[in-house]
């Protein structure tokens, strides 16, 4: 159960970060003399992607928790690192996209 709660916290954090990124673009465009062609659309798209990514990880982690729980009850436990690798890969991609975004808007 603790692992599922950790995944829930991670998913909520990714979704909250997506919300902040989406609103950051509005802030950039609201600053006087600071209008970037990528500001609103890119940050909105990136923020929405992060919210959807967080929701996807919430669904996948719940499914993995239920499968692991079922395996424990049946006396067989199989470690599947796919979800962890997917999260790591997705966060690396997000970090690269955010770095490019920051370079374009600075």
C-alpha cells in the first residue's frame, strides 16, 4: 500500500507541476514588454501534457499495485520494472523540453 501511495504522490506532483507550467506561460505574456511567440501555447501544451502524464502514471501504478497484490495472494511475485523505466524516461524528456522552453523564452 505504501508503494501505491508514493505513486499517487508522484502523480499528483507531476500534475501540479503541469498546472504551474501552463500558468507560467500566462505570466510571461502578462509581463510588460515580454511577449514571446512560444510563451502561451508552448507552456499550455507542455503543462497539459504533464497533467495527462501524471494521470497516466496514476492509472498505470494502480494497475501495477492490483497485479502485485493479486500475485502476493497467489504466492507468486514478479518484479516488473517497466513502470519505473517509463517514468524515468518521461521525466528525462520533460526535463529536456523544459530546458529548451526556458532557452527560447529567456
